[in-house]
C-alpha cells in the first residue's frame, strides 16, 4: 500500500523541559515524554494507550504500542527530526513491513 504523501495526523503539544526530557499532555489525558539526543528521539506515552518508540533520521526503527490489554509492534521510517532550542518536529511514516501506510507529523514546543 502506497501513501500519497499527505500527512494523516498532525499533533502539536506544548510542554515543559525537565532535565533531558520534554513532557506534555494531550486533550485525552495522555502524557508524552520525549528524550532527545543528537542522533535520536525516544517517545514514551502513558495513559489509556502506552507507547515506547525510537526515531532515527533516515532509518527504520520501531517500538511497542499497548492498548486494551493487547501489545503491538510498530515500525516507522523517520523522514526528519528538527531539533531547535525550544521546539522539536518529527516527520515519520508508519510502516507495514517496509511499506509506508501513513505519514505523521509531531511538533512539541516548550519553554
């Protein structure tokens, strides 16, 4: 299945920096923790759905999604990571095996 290049989901959140992590919440009460280094971004989400996923620019990587007692392996291809002093932008494709099925954009801003 090929995607047409349009972004399926765009999420923007405002958070706070705590050490090497950025923490923010969404409208559904889920908490996101971003751990950012020069080479990668690790995203952890807790709430009704739990997620742990690794992003590396230009590479395939993955993580685990837990929801309603079920656990799913997720595979992504990270298109870009833009890391600014108070903003992070992740653009990535969700993969089915090696085929992209959805494009996502995550933007986090903090002070």
